[in-house]
């Protein structure tokens, strides 16, 4: 069982992360994961897990998608919660969303200054 490419449902948080607003620069899924790693200080695997949390996947679903054990996913989720100082999956997903907004803020400020 290998990793399969999944498309983001139109109303998902990832879709929101990838296209936050008409003024935002579109971000590819790999770039969004890299952003989670750099902005939030996550490991590459934690960024993947957070991506799937933001997509609304359960730990069981994430373990199937990433082809790893359920307990491994639980450990990654615990590490994400600790790193982000949050206590819920919703709060972790909100951190991912805010990281994207913070990254795109200089471009929005620059565009506003030109108008």
C-alpha cells in the first residue's frame, strides 16, 4: 500500500490554504507542506499529518494514506499539538491556515501600497 495522490475537496481547508484570496499567490500542495515545515517548525512527516488533519481525516485514515501505523500517527499528532501549543485538531488546522496568511501578508501589503 503506497501513498496515493489525493485531490482536495472544494470546501476543504487545504483548498483554502492553496487559494486564500484572489490577491494571494496560488500555492502548490508541496509548497503548502514546505510552508508548514518552515513557518510552524514541523518535521516533514508532521507537516504531512497536519495536512491530512486539515483535510478532516481521522488518525486511521491518515495511517492508511501515509502507509504507517495508527500509533505512529498518534505520536505525530501529539508532537504537532505540543509544537503548536494546541489541544485540538481544529486548533492545529487553524495554525496551518494562519501560517499561510502570515506568509502571504507581505505580498498583500505591497499590492495595497501600490493602489
